[in-house]
């Protein structure tokens, strides 16, 4: 669910982003749809490849998971002397690098 927390993605894009097999991601997405945590929406760029979107219930679950991990994350960042801003910047840089590598492979 965190893979689509910033924006909706297709199953294939989620798989690429996570470095997983598309089929494995598809099974998890189907389970999350059944549980009401995500929904499939029309993709204006590709009629046969739906976008996966968090539902309000899914966003709530994800927020709870993030809050539950905050203490551990804070402890690790404190030990590493890394600020929240530095972590966010690192996450952004890594996402851009991963996108560039993925585009090269395609």
C-alpha cells in the first residue's frame, strides 16, 4: 500500500517499483481489493491496465502502520544522526534513481 501512497500506479508499475514479480503484486492487490483497502480505477493512458488507488480505509490502515513504526524509525534515525528532512530527501533521490534505472531497462 505504501507504493501507491503518493500516487496511483498500475500493477506492473508497482511491481517495478518494488522489484517484485507482477503476478505476485497482482495477487496482493486482489486481496487488498477484497479487503477494501485499495480499488482499481480507470487508467486514462491505458484502457487494459487499471490504476490501483488507496481507499479511505486503506489510507487509514497505512497511517496506523506508519504511526506504529514511528518510534522504531525515530530511534534508528537518532542513532544514525539522520533528520526527517534528510530521510525524505534520500527517499526522493532513491526513487528518482530507481525510475531512471527502470527506464533504462525498458
